[in-house]
C-alpha cells in the first residue's frame, strides 16, 4: 500500500479535522501518500481532490467542522454511481480509503468494500448512534455545547419563573438528550427510547409547582417531537405556557473538546494501522478506552441502547 485517500461525509462533527490530521500524519510517518477528497462521495465522483501533507494539516486540530467539507450524494447511492466511484479511485491510484462519518457514510464504505476496495471507517457523529464504539467523535463536544446553552436558559427561567422546553438533536437515539438532562439537572427529558406519557409529565409539573418550584426545564430529543408541538400540547392539556428554544445546528459547531480531539487522533491512527495490516470493511471504535475494529455492518445492524445504569439513574433522579 503506497497511497490512500481520506474523506468526510454526512453531518459534520467537532473532531473530524483532528481525525483528518491524524490519518494524514500517521500515514506519512508509515511512508504513504495521502489524498484528501473534498465534499464526500459527491466530491469523489467529481474528482475534487487535494494532496495532504504534514504541513497542510497543521493548525486544524482545534477547528470545528471539516476542512475537506462534506456533502450528501444521491448519485453514489445507486449501483452505477458506486461503479463510477471505483473508477475514480483507480484513476487516483489509491490503494485504500478512510471515511469519517456516520451510518450513511459507513453504508457507502461497505458498498465499496463489497466491490473489493480496501476501506476503513471512523465514526464521527454528534448523535453517538454508531454501535461498536462507546462514543463517537463529536458527541462530547456537542453535549458540552448544549449544556452551556441550557445552563444559560436556566438563569432566565429562574429569573422569570418560566417553564422552558429545549430541543436538542437526536433523531433515533437519545444519548445527547440524556446526557444534557443529567448534567443540567433538568426536570424532565423526552427520549426516543422511552415512551412519552403527557399525563405523567403534567403531574410532575403540578407536583413541582405545589412544592414551591417556580421554574422547570424540559429537554426533548428532536426524534420524539418538536419543542413547539410539546409546548402546544402542554398548553392545551394543562394550561402551561412554555418558552421554546431549538438549539439546532449550533450543536455541531465549535472547537472539539480535549476528549474529542484525542479520541479522533487515536481513531485516525488506528484506521491507518488497520489498512496497513490488510484489514478492510472495518470501522474503528473505542470500547472501555481501548481501540478496536469491527466489521462496518455492526454500525447499523446492532442496536446501541442507552445503558441500564443511565436509565436507572434518571429514574432515581426523577428526570
């Protein structure tokens, strides 16, 4: 193996640049050339590439987003698009490809692997919904970004005796919402993994009011319902008027935390090592603090549930 490519695809996540830097510098250390593919699979199809050197990836470890940029590609989802992508990889004289992203990115990587091209995936998504790893790149930063906003909102809620509903990201999993709720001391959290009982929520709010609590925070994962919809239900059902804040894409931005920058660097190095050792169709992961490799389909075929410990803790803390 003499020349590899690296790309980012899907939603951006803090720490992706740290992973690009680690892939580039570790590969060069091992005697490989590195080509950066811009705008994900779409950029691959269009041949939008740049050579990466140790110097060109200097000063990016602290930056949010991805210097290679990212895009979604409808063309690549079709078999003819995948064949075209393979042709592009051959034209670029690449011997392997490292892809940084989430489930959709990994499915694209698997399609290339099934056609015989060596690939390794690095899990980068703030949702933390990739099985095979305890945590994904960007999750820790997103939690802290959302937590900072929630803490500021609590100041306003307590000052005005208000009920606030804060919507965080998380379509199919509630890792982000659960962590933010636990760390912020929220009174209630709505997660995709747990059934939502409006009557129970109203009873909790009534009970808190009788106990003299003048303000409350509700964290809702976007996959359960929109914050505006929940506010309307509470007003219609219990007469509660809530203020709504949707954090949205602010959760994806910002410099990565030390944890994310370190995790991304370790995963980038491990992905290069895996390719050099002849592995393909794998994703890197971190389990109990150790770097591991799993077949890519683990990412979407195995369910990654919230731990029983977290669910039990939320119950004991009456969240």
